[in-house]
């Protein structure tokens, strides 16, 4: 089951890449941004601009095929499947190479007799670039969103150039990531940079970087991948321009401005996504801090400390409310000495006759002495009758001896 699913995904990747490449080339040929000149021109800007579009179309087709196949089942592909989907998309994008090379045979180039080989070679380089980018795009939603938004912007720019030509009645050159919508003159040019189109390119990269990263940030994806996602769309465009560098010679006209501004668009896109992630992280930290301050402290079972309310009393620091301990029952007072105890009533009644008799010379036991503590032996009267006991009655409640009475 897993093998059949992987096969289906690979077939979808190849088919989507081929269809996307053919569709984009149809737009390019129809809008006039991909043109193979059949007559020698004053400069190479048209030829080189078409090579740049061809390279980017082949690369983006490879990426789109892998991205759509990766999300066919809704899951994130593993490492092996990721590479397989990218490779299958690259195979499908080879159709783009054929669709570029065949029309390029009609081009007239003074530097080569086989222009179709040059055009097909640049398209093949685009497929290789798309293969590497697709390995990251299939596992990163922010990267996917940025690539789709960048492609939509570029084709909107190409369509806007045609609309301006039809409405204003003047030529409006549209190169990859650059639209020369302003009147070309010395006031709109700084060195080799046409600042109206340069500002549009930088602003578009910044806004796309923010908008493409925003949904991922709301889902809680605030990692490095989301922060760097804004650079991937402009990076693919800049790489398509970079491979054209060996072809640049002489006066490139308006194409030179688009070529020089492309690396700065990468930085602008990176700044947009990184700024979005940074703002989201700071907002999340503020919310956590606010919730932490608003929530009451959890119960710990420890004593609560209160300040003294009486301002006239001396401030001896906070007092602690301790749990109430039940007071011990009152203990009766001790006897005549620390080691003595009052005898109980039964003991006095039993020893009363003995106490009435004259004391003998033999010493009494220590235990009996403690029990008869405080009692004195009375002399026997002359009439032979026992005298009335002078010992006071013991208390109704017996006392308990305290070895170490409290002070």
C-alpha cells in the first residue's frame, strides 16, 4: 500500500510539472515575454530576457510539481519520498526544455549556429535549480506560499505590461521581476538602475515575504524556516539571472537594471518574513507576561503573611498566621515538692489506722513516705481511744504529679 501511494505521488509530481511548464510557456509566448528574435537587434536584451524567463519557468515548474504531489494526501513526506518527488517533478519538467528548445531554432544569433542548444541548456539549468528548491518546498508551507505568490506577481506584472502597451500606445518592456512602466529618461535613472521599477521590485518582495509568512506565524510556526521563507521566491529569480551573467556584454539597456536589483530583492523578501516572525514572537511573549501577572498565585498550603494593622504598635515585621492548636487541659497544681504528689482518698482510708499507731523505730520505705507526705503521727491519748484524724480530706479531683512543672 505504501509503495503504490508513493508511485501515485511520483506520477502526479511528473504530470503537474509538465502541465505547469507548458501552461507557463503558453503565457510567456502569448504575452510576448518569451521571444526568440529572428532578426539581429540593437542589443541582446530581448534574447537574454527570454533566456531568463525560460530558466525561471523550468525551475518553477519543477517546484510546483513536487509541492502539489507532496500535499496530495495531506501528510509531510519523509526524506526518501521527498527526494523521489523532487526527482519525478524534474523528469516531468523536461517537457519544458523541449518546448523551449524547439521554437528557439528560429532565432538568429551572430554568436552561435545552434541557438536551440543554448535555450535548451538554460532550461535544463532551471530544472536542476528547481530540483534543489523542491526538496525544501515540499516540507515547508511558508516556502510554498512564497513561491506561489512570487509566480502570481510575475505573471501579473507581465499582463500589466501588455495592458499599458495597449492603453498608452507605447512599449513597456517586462523582464523577469522587473517592469519598466515609467518613461525611460535621465530623471528616472540612477546610474544603470531605473529607480521606479527597482522600487516596485523591492516593495513587492517585501510585501510578499510578509503575506506568505503570516499564515504560518498564526499557526504557531515561528522557526527559522518561516523566517527565511521570504527569500526563496526572489532567490529563484536571482539565480535565473545569475546564470545569464556569462552572456552579459555591451549595453544591456533596461535588462541590466533588473539584473542588478534582483539580489536586493532577495534581502527585501528575507526582511519581510523575518520581521513578521519577530513581531509575532514579541507579541506572544507580551501575552504570556500579561496572563502570568493577571492569574492569582496558586494555593501552596503555607501560612499567609499579613502586615500589622495597628500603626501605633511597634513594627516588628510581618506576623504569620499559624494553624490553631487545641489547648491542653489545665493541670492541677503540684504537691508540696517537685517530686511529691497528693495521695488519693482510698489510700488515706487504708493507711489511717496505721498512722494512728505510734511510730516504730524501723525506718519506713521510701514509697510509703511519699504516699504519707505531709502527715504527722499523733500520740495515743490516755483513755485508749483513737483520736480523730486531723488529716484533711483529699480534693475531689485527684492530682497528677509533675516532674518538671512549668515555670
